[in-house]
């Protein structure tokens, strides 16, 4: 394991707020199994749906959302995790863009605003569900609603674009 990643996870684990949020999460063994299955190239799409359902239920819980936001908002947690991600990345441009965005206070502020809004979280999950059902029209409609109705989503998208994250995610490896 990368030493920076290990240090970042140790720092995150030492935060009572982070551990308190995770305590309410579904069985951590289930998470481990889902993640291990996801790491196999030809995994079942149902595994992705299960992981997304788990993530959705977690982000709807205030304690878990706060624990996840700690990973982004606290310098002593974020920086080792970003360094680890950069060193493990097979796409250095994408890792650099994400690292740049993670260090921008405006991006962190907008991520919090987006995750704190129940209406925005619900629309994001609808976009994700439309993606799985191959409902392109529904996907485009929900994404448009997100941008039109929620200024925090627009500001976050522009900030991610400014750092090159959207370009890097769009480009194929």
C-alpha cells in the first residue's frame, strides 16, 4: 500500500467525527466485498447498483455525509489522500486535475453545498439511475434540471471545468 494513502487513512480514522459517521454505515464487510468485486474488470452491473444504493443511503445520513466531507475539507486528511491518488493514478492528467480541484476552497465549498441539499442529492441519484437504465433522455433531462434549478451545481461544474476535471473525465484512457 502507498505510504501516503496509509497515512491519510490513519489520519481520517483518528478523527472521531469520521469514525462516528462510518459506525452508522451498513456492514463494513459488505462494503469490502462490493469493492473487491468492483475491482474485477468484468463485474456484474448489479454490483455497481448495490454499491450506489449503499452510497446513497450513506450520503442521506448527516453523520456519514459529514465524515466523508472531512476527507475533503481538512488539510491534514485531504493532502495525503490526494498525494496517494496522484502516485497511484494510471492517468496522471486526471489525478492532477482532481488534486487541483481538491485544493481549491471554492470547490470544497460547492461540494458541501451540493451534498447538503436533499433536493440536489435526489436529482443526482435520478441522473445516476437513468444512466444505468440507458435512459438517455431522462439522463439529459435530470442533468438539465440540476443545472437550471441549483446554482451550487452550476458553480461546482464551472469550478471543476476550470481545473480541467471535466475534460479529463470525458477523455478516454
